[in-house]
C-alpha cells in the first residue's frame, strides 16, 4: 500500500498488572499537539488481559479511540506474544505514526516491531513535530549531545519512535470523557520458551527522587567522593535529596536511581542545585522543567548557565561551605 493510505496516530498504552505507565499520559498530550497539525485520530493501543477498565482512563486523558486486544498470553509482558499482537493490529489498521514510551518495555518492544513491519524507528526522541513540508520528525541528541538531529522516515510506515519521559506535561483528565472503544480479536500464543519463575516487588526505598521538591545534583566537576558529603549536608538543610549526572554513577559513587538525564530519570522539583555540572543535552532532559534552576560552576562558559535562573561562577569547594554555614545561621 502507498504511504498515503496509512492514517492515524497510535500510542502504545503500556500497562503492567492493570496499571498504566505514567509516560502514556505524556504521549497522549504530545499527540494532541501533533493532531493540531495533521488532524488525525489519536488511538491508544491497549494489550493485556482483563484490562478493559483502563480504557476509561485513556479517554479521560485525551485518547479519541482505544484499541483493545486481550488474551491470556498477554496477561503479563512477554516479548514475542506482544510483538505478534501489535504487528497484527498495525497490519490491519495501518496507522501513520506509532509511538512508545522510552521505558524498559518500550525499548524492548519497539525494535521488534521495526523488524516485523519493515519500517524505521527513532530511539529516545526528545521532541516530535512536523516540519514546514509537513514531514513528521523526531528529534534526538547525537554525537554526545553536541547536536540535535531531526530524523524522518520518508517512505516506510508506520513512522515509529520511543519517546523520552518528561518531554510533555500530561493533560488534566476530563472525568467521564468518552471515545471509541474498538475490541479486537487476535491470534496470539504464549511463548513456550519464556516463563516467569518469580516476581518480587521492589523494596520500599523511602522518599522517591521524582517526588522531591528540592534536588541537589552533582556532576563531573566533583573529583573526590568525599565532597558528596557537602551535597548531602545541603540536601538535609533544604529537606531534599542528592542526585547526579552520569559520571558520578559511572564512578560508583551513587546508585543509578540517583542519575538524572536521558539514560536516568526525570525530575521536576521546585528547586534544583546543579553543582559542577556542565549541562549536556542528555543531562538537561532530566531536569530542564524544574521551576527554579541554580547552577554553580567555576567555568562561566558552562552550557548549564543558559538554562539556569540563578548562576554562581565559583569553585563549589569555596562556595558550598560558606552557603551551608549561612543556611545554618538562618535556621538557628
């Protein structure tokens, strides 16, 4: 079929054990922006078993249609059954665009669909849009974040991308909103070579970094692990948590759960201190929507200053002790 015969914006509505992943609501909001240009229907594709009740939530967050396919083989994520189910749906309905969250599941499933459908895929896109020629593009960092590449899939359909979390705020849900529910009968079997032996919930790790109002983040410019004690002290005074850019995690000084950025997590605190962080594109993705951004860096040319509301050109080893002392004085 000609590419002109492919219509519609599809969102993979990732869910696990009956709970929709938060990125789904961000993708719907982003699709609403795309819809203003293309006028195409937004469909959320929901795979699972006994998950029909989630359709109401998807409608409330802005989906025009929910395409529901249920099977015992889809009760929990398994790569081959999910690949087979989604491939059947795409080949039947022929959407023009199909986007996934850049989650562990999305990053596993999307490349499989790329092979099944013989189309293209952009990984970890940080923006989606249409150019002046009406071509759908996906923006992603390249060459270590030194440039932003706009990628297009001119001929093959559907045009696919996994999308980084945090690029769009979810829309406020409209309680009672309705749309089209399309129930699909699909042929899919469980993967005989794959079996879940045991499932354990993640232990309670206490306060989650993504929920913090104050974040103290350190970067490559921190050369010794002992200096993290200053960040911890500042976080304690401001009732926040310490985070970092990738180098400190690579050094083994902080766990991956503390890493901000494209390969880490996204936070949106009221206040974030960026200490000895230069401000690569990949890092900025993890914190650029913070309400108040403070940067402390001894290089006045550091890119982070272009995004900071307040900038301090200083060696953190000189600034932080004085700043912490002043905070303690004011608290006493």
